[in-house]
C-alpha cells in the first residue's frame, strides 16, 4: 500500500515511502523484509505521487548497481550509448508490478483494483511505511494453524509518558518509564485468503476501507486473527518518525532480517 498522501509528513517533495533511510527508500526496506523470507513478487498500489514510485523502479538498476556507459562508440551501430550493469545484487530477483489505484481510493477498494494480479492465492498486505523485525515464517504458520481467512499483525506501542502508581498517602509505589500500552494496534503485515478479496470485490465501491469496513466485519464473524509481534516495529507518519528511523538504522539496523 503506497498510494496515500502522507499529509502528516508536511509539505515535502519526496513521497513518504521513498524517503531515504540508510541509502535506500523506506519502501525498499519493507520489500527487503519480505524478500528475506522468500517472497519476491510485489504489487504496488499507487495513488498520490505515483510517478515518483514508477521512476524509482524504472531507474532501479542504474541507481543501485555499478554502471559502465560506452559513449560515442561507432561500433554500437545505432549511435545509442551502450550500458552495462555489473556488481552483486543486494537481494534475489524481484518482480514489481505497479498499478494506479486512484488518488482518493480507500485501502480495501485499492485491493480490489489489484485483483487481476493477485489471482486466486493467499497474499500479504503491507503498509509501505512500516518496518519490523517480524518473523514472516512464524506469521504464516500461525495463519495456517488457525484456519481463518485473515490474520493481522498486532504491535504494542510504548506509552509516551512514564507510569506512576501511588498509595493513599501519596507515596509512590511504582514508577515505570514509558511502559507498553495495554492494547494491540494493527501494525500491518497482514495475510489474507482469497475469500477476503472476494468480499471486497462484492461490495464494489471506491470508499470501501480496509480498517473501518472489512476488518471489523471479519472480526464480528470470527474470521480475523491477531498475530502478536513483540519485537521492533516502527512506521513513518511524520518527519519526527523519519528521523527516528534514520537514527535507528544508523545505530543498530533493528529491522534488518536479511
């Protein structure tokens, strides 16, 4: 999912998913997590600033590998420069399909527009702005064991404040700096069976949202399960989040599972 406006990032020229983290766009890091577990076919739901995403992947080889260009070489025959790429690839071969799913389309409706490429198999859904040191093999095993049509990955945020407990006289009995909040949040890294896509397509409306419409329906029908991820997770909603990710990568690369 990389079609949103990213309004909380402010008035930036670079699309949010393409913000540089350690020399590669954040979207590349998300894809690299999946690639580490053998998932190398990607379908990108484009919307706002789709041209930037298309340009990045169309120029991917030239921008990520060593390049030799033969200029003014009469042996080329057609007068065009000869370009040779060399050097090691950073990941297994990727297949990347980019699909324009509209500017203001909601997430579930964006999935419907990918149906032709998704086919009839099980598929992941991920946010192009969130990374984690998630074990995708364990997620798949959990999904297969419970047998329902959908699994989402839950994460728990740390509280932005310290927790203080005190007795009736005011004596502090407990002080915990930024404890985890007592509830789970949808962190993406979702796994759906084809039945979920069929449900989305049956409703067939542009304002059909994944989180507000489809997931609550599945939960009510006891077809939605939660995979609990207690490791590192971070999304990029704001410029502050971008700085957090840049610092984390420079310090210890906490989501690097490859």
